[in-house]
DNA sequence: CGCCGATTTGGCAATATAACCATAGGGAGA
DNA sequence: TCTCCCTATGGTTATATTGCCAAATCGGCG
C-alpha cells in the first residue's frame, strides 16, 4: 500500500464500514451462489424485511452489490467477486490475530499461575 | 470465501469495523515505515493526543497493532504486514466502484440530457 | 520521596447506527 | 381500476462512537 491521501482514506473507510456489520456480511453470504430477491434474503437471514432492505440499500450505495428489478421483485447480486477474495484474506488475518491473542492469554495465565505458586 | 458461521462473521465484522474510520486508517498509515510512539503519531496525524490513544487502544484490541513500552513511551507497530496488502486490494475494489458509479452517473446525465432535448 | 513527561482513562455532548413497527409506493393481474 | 404482493421509507428507541476536556496513572529521575 502506498501512502494514501485523505480522499482515498475516506473511501477506504466507507468501504470497510459497509463490511463492518455481521448482518450485512450475512446478507452478502447469502448472495454467494447467485442473485436473490429481498424476500429470499429476508428468509435466509431471518432478519426483518425492512431491516434487510435498508442494509441492501446501504450495500448498494457502497457499490458492493448490484440491483435489478424484475417484475415486483428486486434482485441483488454481488458486484465484484473480489469481495469474497477479500474476506478470504481477512479470515486469514483474523485467524492469526485470534491465535496470537489466545497464545498471549495462555502465557498470561501461566505467569499468573506462577505468581500464585510463589 | 467459504460459507461462514456466525462466530466467523462476528470476528470478520469486528476486524472491518476497526478499519472503518479514516482517523484509524491515517494512524495505520503513519506506521507504514516502522513503529512510533503516541506522541509521534499524534503529531503526524494532527489529532488530539487522547483521541489517538483511544484509537490505538482500539486497534490493539482488534489485533491490528502491537504495543511495546520503552521507558515512559509506548511504541506501536503494525502487527501484520498483510494489513497493507489488504488495503491494496480494497483500494482496487474502491477504484472499480468509483469508476462504475462515475460511469452510471455519466450515463444517467446523458439520458436526462436526451429527455431534455426530446 | 516528589516532580515531570508520556500515556491512559473517565466524563460529556453531538452524531450515527441498528432493529423494530407501521405505512407508503409500485408493478402485476383480475 | 382495484387489489395483492413485494419492496422501500419514515418514525422511534436503544445503543455505539467520536472528539474534546480534565484528571489520573505510570515510569524514570533528581
């Protein structure tokens, strides 16, 4: 990553923010195997319909999904397959982080145990 | 990306949330060329010192930076170089999104112009 | 021991966000 | 046209977050 100017940082932050909610990630997850309409997504996620609609609007604004009206339905789809590659990478990062945190927690526990024994 | 369970989604969302603020991205940006203490980061970012400290605490909690106390100073560093690779990829995604949005805005403008002329 | 610089923490006001409810809009078909 | 189904929007409440200020904490040093 080269040094980023303020505009780029703002765009970057907006993109990350769109991905920063479990509900939205769950919605994106339901779109992995192709486009779906709002009703389907609502059912698959178990969230309220209005809620799903709002999250979809947000994802659309962020450019993460595309929308296409077909009759009375609106179908949403992943705009860019790179989104999932991204999640792959982040999953790797998260795994490393959790591992590190677990390791340091273990070390701390051991030290505390030592103190207790001294 | 394989289908993710709820726990993974939560971790993923937390990671993205940590990256979803321009101020935090700016802080991470200052750490690209090596570790720095809070005072240095405060000066480089131009934010309030307490504010920087809180953001650093959040980044540390999220596992994105490491901290090491040296005397009265606390030095922070990027925990994982993959963080920057991630930003690279996202920058690519964002660039495509902005491009698409610009293109559709242009198309819309042209259509509106056509309507105006008809 | 007490001071001093560096960092963290707590309190506060303003803003943003998520989920829920009810309701409005919009196209399809009778 | 009227109705039905799907989707979007407005309103509300509860919660989270940001940035700033002041104060507390922590380590080192005279």
